[in-house]
């Protein structure tokens, strides 16, 4: 029996019971996302913007258009293909049936080309032997909702439209969404949000409709996010030059070539400029949930792209130096950052702590890759403030007469001041101290001996107090509480213990672990408990609380898998590194080479495929940069531009076969290297004056 009345409509965020529901992250794993920040467009592979979920065109964090549904000949096209053709563009191909079609072969097809910047072109092609009159309708609508609300399923109703020129206009809270169409529609119905055309298609002919979507602010005209907001990396509608070299890879495994190219394209789509200066260019955290500056992720991306030049690193460091906290107090020198989930056993960690410790590391390594001395020296004061914060926060860990620690624990708490002391944070701090000391010495600045002494003390304490013994050889603790209790769970953050940083002469800095325990950690990272076959799990599969979809409790995180690959290569554990990089490449193929920030850590099977995480950013800065990092690590390029040398130490086992990198950058000059199937490296292009070493 059909009811005669409609059920009452629930308010956004309300259960059927009328009780407000908690925020629910919206799934985006099946979406096609076009990116040219601060603009993006999200839809399914069918191409229709339905007004549901995250569908829409966005600009500066606001949904400009949530509904854009096409019908032709009285019905929706049958979409037979939808795919990305570039980071900022998607193409959808559909067929249209007409009343006079005979047999199974459609005679009208429609191509829908969508660009992140708010332009959509609909082209109808006719293969009919006769003239076809085709009615076309676009049903449009928007709620002008903020992306933050949409992310957790809280949206408002569609707004009423008004006729505006050759299209429609919606208004809310001082902002206006405007859609203009060319050619002008034959009919506009604002109440229904409809634009209508009557197309006349001759035999073999075609007709194109272009729709442009823009966001305006009542007081500012074209809206880019309001005063003090982030600015797009684009200027005048043109993509800016990439702040990295045009690197290319030719590999026996052609999938590696595709992964490198796609990763760099995705990073280009994530480029942003801050409000401080036009040179403050960096990559945003990821789409769709972190479209702004994420300091730690921006620094990781910049560090991982150093083989492609130092421009991104310099720009990112300048942007973050403007945010650094000053003045007196314990926070002086720290770079602000948000808290983030750290898994089921630990309180949230602080991205600001990680960014503060990364800053001097990235500057020191960028100088080794060829950052001009003048630019490095300009950034040195900010790095010194980061190092000052490190020493103040950690103290020296010396014991007083009664055995209690004086002058701080000697560890870096995360978050400060209460801790706990995380394994990965100590690795970041140790690397920052050693590379920071190297940097201070280079410019004749005081403090280098004290930093090296502190790092040596940290190594001694860490080796004594952070290792959990077991019958199988033991493992590093995930963290140590302020009371001295160890959390024994093994996770992917332990890979940071192998990432010791680049010093002079192509040397890696000394690690927190001794040789025997480094070997044990390498064995653990290569074990089935940690290596899912698609990459490194965030938490070992044998650990209590393991969840293959857990952000920090079991999902594969591309960033930390890449860190593990590079660390294992540097430490000489090529078998484990090769297995991880091959698994990452296999996963990338399943994701059309646009790797998400994470995916499920389920064990790989013979006929299986990696399982997407429904809420993962894709593209994501650290995933795209991590793919570049994992591949370039196999070449083993280790420059020391201030000393005029560069070493090439490729992986001898050549896990992906022969490789040729062109368009890398050392000393701001092109650098090319060929790796044979026997793991032998040959430099084919380098800056004049660089001395090549093994």
C-alpha cells in the first residue's frame, strides 16, 4: 500500500530516532577526484554530481556546486567509462539512446570533460545517418556547505536558485555560487534548478555545451577563501612551474615509470601558496580532507623530493619559518601543529613536534643536495630556534645524586610537556641534533658540540631503556611513559630508527640502534607480521588491537613504507627493502598509480588486491612523495655539494631490474644515473666540478 503522506524529513546529523548522530567520516575511496588546489571536483565514476555525499565542485574549502545531473533524450546517459586523464581532469564517456535507435548499437555518445577549476564541457557526437533533435537538461543545485562539515556528513538543504545571465545563482552567508553556460540555454527554470537545450545534431555532427562554475564573495568579488586565506599556486589560470625538476624514470618494470610520473602530477595538484609571500609554496596535506598546510607532511614531502631539487624544500621552510613561535617560554622555537591519532595504546601525538624536529633536518639535507649557501644561511636562524627548543624540551638527562633525572629526561616528550616519549620522536630528535650540529659547524655558529654530546647521551639511554627483550631477539618499544613503563607493541613508526639522515661525504648519520639491533629490526620489518605484501602495516598483525583499517593500528601507510625502504637500503638490508618496494608497486598498479595515504593492511593473497580505506586522502602529499622516495632510494644518490662530491651507491640486488633516472637535480644542475641489472651505477650527467665517488 502506497502511503498518502511523505515521512517527515530529518534534520542533518539526526538519527531516525531524532537523536543527533555523531560525526561519520564520509567514504571517498571510490571517488574520482580532480585536484588543482584550492579547487577540486569529486564525483563517482558515473560522472553525475548527485547532491549526495561528497559530490561537488569545491573552491577554497566550500562546495560551490553539489548537483550537476545530465539527462539527454529524457534519460540519463549510460556511462561506460569514467577515469582521470590528469591530476586536475576527468573524462566520462556515455551513450544516449533515442526513440529511433534500432538494435543494440547506440548512435549518440556524450563526452563529459571535467576540470577541477570549475569548467565542464559536454560534447554530444552523432553517428546517426539522419538529423537528430536531442533535448538536453542539466539539473543543478548547491548547499554552499563547508568541506569540514561535509567531511563528517553534516550538510544543509539545497539553496533556492535565481536566474543569473545565462545560468543560475545561489547565495548564503555572504557567498554566491554562479553557473554560466555557453551557448545560452533555451530555457532556464530557477525553481527546479534546470538549464535546458534543444540540440540539432546533423549526421556525423557534434555539439558542445560548456558550463563554468565560480564562487564569489559579497565583498570581494571572486572568492578565494577570505582575508588571510591560503592562495592557489596558480596565477591567471595557468599552472605555475613545478618547484622540482622534470625527473623521468625508465625501468625494466614500466610500472615504476608510471608511479613516478603520477606521483609528481599529484604533488603538482596539491601545490599551494601561503599568504606570507609568493615564494611560500608547499604541498597541501591531501584531498579532500587536508587541503591546507600540514607542517609535518609538507616537510616530509619536501625532504622526499630533494633528489629533484631544493626549490620545494626552500619554499616550504620559508613558509614554516613565518609560523614559528617566538618570544620567551617553553614553546619558543616550536612550529605549531595539530594533534593526531596514534593508535589504540597511546595518546595523540603532536604534528608540531615532528615538524619542529624535521625543520633543521630538511635544511641540512637540502644544503647537501645543493641549496645555495645564501638561502641556507637566511633560514639558519629558524633552524637554530628549532634546535634550541629541542635542547630546552629534552634537557640533558643527567642523574642527580639520588638517581633522579636533573635537567629534564633527556628524551623529547610528544606531546609536550607531559609525554610520553615516543620511539619515532626520539629518532627525529636524534637526527635533528646530528644534522643540526653539522649545519651549525658549516656556518661557524655555536652549539654544535653540545648537540653532538646530547645525541650521544640519547643513544646510550635509548639503547639501554627503549629495547624490549624477548626470546625472538626483542624489538624497540613504541613508547616510554614518563614513569618508565615501556609499551612493547611493534609498529611501522619503528622504521624511523633506520632513517638517520645524510651527512657529509655521502655518509649516513649514526643510528640510535647498534648493529645487532638494527639487523633485528630489519628482520622484523620484513616479516609477514609487518610486511602485508602491499607495504608496511602500521601495527604488527600479531599485536593486540591490530585492525587492518586502523589509521595507526594496522593500515598500510605509504609514507612509512617509503621511510622503511630508504632506511633499509641505507643500512644494507636489500632483501627486505626490495620486498617492500615491490609490494608498494603492486599496490600502486591496483590504485591506477595514484596511491592513497593508506589502505587496509590485510595479508596479500595470490589472487587478491589491496583493499581501499574509505576515508583515506587520495591524492596525499606523503603518499605521492613517498612513491618518489622509495624509487629514488634504489639509485642510492648521496651528494655533498658543499664539498663538491656525489656518491652513487645503488641497491646491488636491483629489485626492479635496470633503471635510468634522468632529470634529477644535484647542485641545481641536471643529474642522470643508470643502474644496471647487476646493480652497478653509472652517472650519465652531472654538474661541472662535482667529483664522483663510489
